[in-house]
């Protein structure tokens, strides 16, 4: 149980995929201008990360390893990720059309979110068991959502700030992202995993 808690804390805070490993930066910058859309994308990404960790672990340990097909892990993992992204896209399009429109191109681009592929590869490298992999996937998604929502909250407040003209838009967004990454790096070394 202690190991699962440590994996959860490490993947969501101290080794946050976005702010520590700099994976998933594209949706982090692209969708973090409103809190509502960032929560929606965060939930969708958390679902895909959890399911990807679950099914890629099963495929890796019950198909790729026994039949000596490890060289196909990238292809297999991307197919699993793309399948779940299609499912999430259809679900959100049916259940919440405003959120579907708000997420725009970033929803299908979850497939190419390198944080999710990085999650599956880290899971294999760290040799997690099945339960650890599921917790790792879920907590990495929570960490992704946390980074997205924090950034969205700051960007919403920046809309009312007096920002010098050359820094408006992408400039101030990248400065804030860098400061957030420095703040999260302060947690580095507290928990490994």
C-alpha cells in the first residue's frame, strides 16, 4: 500500500509529466486558457492514461514478452492509445457538444500526446506490476490535469493584468510555464518513482 501511495504522489506531483519531464507541452499550452476546457481535457487525458496503462501492461506481459515481440511495443502502445482517444472523442461529442467544440483539435491530438506514450514506456522501464501500472497511469493523469488547471487559473487572471505589449500572448504564457516548472522542480528528490 505504501508503494502505491508513493507512486501516486511521485507521478502526480514530484515527477509531474508536464512540469518535470516536459511531456505533453502542446495541449498544456494550447488548452490552458480557460479552466472549464482544461478540466475537460484533463479528465479525458486521465481516462486515456489510466486505460492505456492498464491495457498496454496486459499486452506487454501476455503478448509481447511471451512471443518475443517486444520490438513491436511502440506500435502496439500507439494503437491502444489511439483506440481509447477515439472512444473518448465519440463520448464527449455525444455527451457534451460545447466541450467538444471548446477542445477542438486538441481532443484528437491526445493520440499524439507524448505524455501518454511516455507513461507506457516508463511503466515498462520501471517494471511495475499490474496494480502499480494502473495507479501510475491514473496519478500521471491527475498530475497532467493539475498542471493544466493551475496554468488555466493563472492565464485567466493574467487577462486582467497589465502586461507589457511584447510579452502578451505566447511570451507571458511561456514565462509562466517556466516559473511553474521551477516551482514543481522544488519537489524533486522528495519522492522518487
